[in-house]
C-alpha cells in the first residue's frame, strides 16, 4: 500500500460512506449504544475526529504532537477514552462539523507530505501512506460499530484490501502485545475479495495458511466478530492460534466479541461483549 494517492482517495471514500450513515441521525440516535462498552455513536465519531486531529499534529507540528504524546504516556489507560468523551458531549451538528473539518485538513496535510518522509506517531514514525492506511482501517472498524448499533448491513468494498493488508502485517504485533513469541515462519493468507477476485499475502509455500473471505478476515483482525462466527479456515496449528488473537490496531490486546454476537445494540441488561475502542493505530514492522 505504498501509493499515497490511492489510499488517501479510499480513505476519503470510506469516511464519506460513514458520514452518510450518521448525517441524518436524530439527536436521540447519536446516543444509541454501540458494541464498544460505554461508547455511543457520538463516541465513535468523536474518537475518529480526535485521532484525525492527533494525526494532523503529527504530520504538521512535531512539537505540539510531542506534548500530546506526553499526555498519552502520563495516562495510557484514559487518554483515548477522554478524547472520545469530550467530543461526544458536543451537539451532534458541532461534532459532525468537527469530524468533517478535521478529516479534510488531514487529507490536505498527508497529500503534501514529501515522498519517503516520516513523522512522529505514538509508535514508530509514520509515512503518509501508512497513516492513511491506519486511518482507513480505524474508520472502517468504527464505522462497523456504528452500523451494528443502527442494525445496518454495509456491503463490503474493494477498500477492504487496505484493512486486510494491515491485518496481515500486524501478525507479529498480536503475539508481542500478549507476551507471546511470534512464529519464525511467515503465514500465507488467501482471501476472496468482494468482487470475487483473490487477495493473497505471504509466501505461496508457507506451511501455515488462512483462507476465507476478505470481509470475515477484516472483521476478525479489527475484532468486530468472534472467530467462530466467521467462515475462515486455518491450515496449521499456528495459523489457528493466530486467528484467536489477531488484531490490526495498536494498543493493549482486545477482548474481542463473544460468539454469536449480533448486529445492533445489546439488549437492556445484557453484558457488553464487544471490544473496547482500539487505540490510535500505529504502524507494524514492514509498514511503509
């Protein structure tokens, strides 16, 4: 995913699709709970707006971003939730305007980053294509939470290739964040794209392999579905274990959703079973 123009165009399209989903919601609907415990639809959009602002600072003002990083280090358990909570308190029209303005400014900033240049982030430094890929992955994942809350089924698109790519490249991170040693040998991932084409990652002769649909894989690596609720097939014990811990986002290991979780908000009194909001995505080894 090294072409910044392509991934930035896809990020814009992904954001606009989610925008259409929330643009006409009533004030009551903005308060509908999503599968992420404690987060409403407003929290989901506020989180995206907050992370876009952090990414903009990183790309344009390293000194200001350094100050934000210090806040994250001082309160690693709270800083993401606090950003979402602050934005969620805004009137829906103001929150929507903030998100739209922030993501457009980020688009402009990332398109202006010189080829090969990197800027600071919460993990290793980011390139513009890497940041755009991470933002698209997060936008799609949080958009899924919004769609689930509203009971909306979103048709998968070719933009999922960015999510699948980062999910595959983040394999080792999923092990490391759990204190486990990643397998020495790379895995093969073979996915059926929404248009029926094949997306493949990893060496063709790999002993460990995962096959299935791109949608199932993307839902799994963003922890929006339980492994048992997918049609993914693991070939080999290491690949099977990976599918139980895979995550495309940075931050602590997510808890994932329980098997059988359905779209829409949980029933009154039902325990929360979905993952909390992922931390701002950071690049994994090999990310451009």
